[in-house]
């Protein structure tokens, strides 16, 4: 059975949004909204025409760029770990196949 959703009030710039989410997701949703709000305020301070919709799109692009850069960096680490594990497996297989002295 699924957990019932509860409305959570989120404030972005000067607007409030009610978003339904499961109770166990509430903290993450609030953290995400706070991050988005900070990003939008940062952009508003540097924008010539700080309309809410424009700020939301600019923030979405900026956050997506951050996410993709982190994902790419993480992927490189994953490949490095995979390569290291493959080398260890190769050494282990070679050691197991070596004759005993």
C-alpha cells in the first residue's frame, strides 16, 4: 500500500506553491526548494528583467548544468573503480592459476 501524500508549502522568491509528497520525501523536497530559491535569488540579483518565469528557467538550466557536470565526474570515478576492480580480478585469477612452489 502506498504512503498517502501530504501537501507541503514551498516558497520560491515571493510565491508559494503547495506540492503533494510522501512524508518521507518532505525533507528532501524542502531542501530542494531552498536550493532553487537561493539560485533564483542569486540570478535575480544579476538579471536585467527578473521575471519569475525567466528566473525559473535560468535556474533550471544552471542546476541542470551543475547536475550533468557532477554526473560526468561521478561517471569517471565509476570507470576508474571498475578498471581497478578488473585489474584486481586479473591479478587474482593469475595468482590462482600460478603453480604452487
